[in-house]
């Protein structure tokens, strides 16, 4: 599976990335070319969902 989210710098984006890195094989920050350079927005794209370690909520 794939996860995409728009995030703003200065928030909890580092915490989000840490969580995503445990559940996905690849996590990247993307700033689209159409986005203004002074804008704090970016997108987090995570691919290769492998599940959350220790979480059995989907299998119970």
C-alpha cells in the first residue's frame, strides 16, 4: 500500500516520518515543482506497506 500526506514544516512531521518508517519500506519527502519555494508545505510519500510491528488489530 501507499500513503501520501501534505504536511507543513514546524509541526510533528519528524514524528510522523518515524512512525511511517516503521510501517513502510520507503518514505520520502517531496516538494512539487509548482509549490512556491518560500512555502513550508511538502508531501510525505510512503510506499511498500508492511504493517505495524506488534499490531494485530487487522488479523484479530
